[in-house]
């Protein structure tokens, strides 16, 4: 992985302490093991597992740009692991229920792709372990079995199966392909794979051909988001990085070097340090290029870095 070296024009960031304000009656937002995304109005959506949401409602909590709690999206499943918001529509990979969903921002389910729509021979002995989903410009839906066998499945906009590629075999050799995203920064959009155990970011064409490694030597990359020429990466082993299109590290944020405080969801709030991450699991840029990170944590934690003007 290229070393961070500040250059003229590269972005810089300020950490915003105490930004998130949990729902009334909750000291913390609740068990987080998912993703974070921003809609066209700037509202921030964070997935929270199980009974961590207000009134025991699992799914997604929504926050205003100032960090105050707005509302809970109803009707969504409690194990929404990876999700994106594209054109103000939610596409989500439901880990526990082994399906992909498409929903409105107010929780109306528009479509489901159940486990039965996935090729049986590509499902592992414990079924699908879907961790991430994204949508190509033509409407095709890409989902990855990132806690399973690392296959990447492609469906058309109606949910009809089209093809599968990836997996743990050559030339892909994926290992815990935790999340995938459609990378829009190139002349032809491509798939960015957060190949966690292999400590790398891998680019594939939308057809499934290997383009090459964007970066290696990362700290277990777990999620990504794009803004202009840049991609920010949530590294679950204690770091956030911003890279350019060539894979050069522009800046690192929140680095944690303390053994026992990274790659775990058990770090208690008393052990949290402002501006220092524990286990970044989801990440997003907002429209202004600010960075929001949700951690894998049983209490729930979101950190924010504002881009300097």
C-alpha cells in the first residue's frame, strides 16, 4: 500500500467530537454491524441490529446532518448488513434472512430477491451469507456472499438471476469479500471488492473480469464510499483511509494501534477515544465530502470527519 503523502489539492479533515446524539432514552444507538449512507436531502441512515433501535424496532435509524436523531425506518429486517442508497432507494443485503431487498426511504418494500433465486450449487452448507449489494448504472443488482463462499451474484432490475462469478478460486481468490461497490470514478464503472482477509481492494469489470488490485496491505478493508476522485475505506482493524484513483493513500484517519481495541465489537464506551477508531465497518461520504463511519460495536458508534474547505 502506498504511503500517505500530502500533496497540494489533496483533501484534509477535522474530527467532529460528540457529533451523534442517540434517540431519546438511549445512551447509545444500539448494536451496530452494518452500514451508513446519506440520501439526497443529507439525512444519514445507519443500520442497527436487533433490539438496539428505539422501541425495539430493528433496521435503520435516521439522523439529521447535525447528528440529532430524526426517525426509524419501519418494516426493515433486523439483520440488514450492507446497504446502499441509490436515487433515494435502499438496496440491502439481509444477512440473517438470506435475501436482498429494495425499499423506499420510508420502508416500503418494493422487491425481494429470496435465497431461492440464487443458484443452489453456489450456496454454502449453511446457506447464503449475504453481506453487501450495489446497483450498476443499467439497473443490474450485484450481491456478494461475503460471509459465505465469496460468490458475486448479478440480477437484473426485476430481480431475475443473470450470472455469478468471483469466489475463492482463480483468478479471483477472494477471501471474505466483505462488501462490494460500483466504482463510478472511471470511464467504465467497475466493481470494487473489499477483500478483507487478503487485505486488498480488487477491481473487477461489471462482467466479472479481473482488472487488478487498487491497493494492498490494508487493515482488513470492510467498506468503501466515493466522492469525486477519491474513495474512503473503513478498515476494521483500526483505521480509515482515503485513496485516489491510482490507489495512492492520501490520508489516514483515526488510527488505533492498541491491541484488543480493534477488529472487535466488544470495546466499551469507557475505552473509546475521540478521533480514534476501534472497528470501522461501514463508511460514507456525504455530498460535501465529509466522512461518516459506523463501527462494529455492541453499543453502536458513529464517527465523523469534516472536510476542510
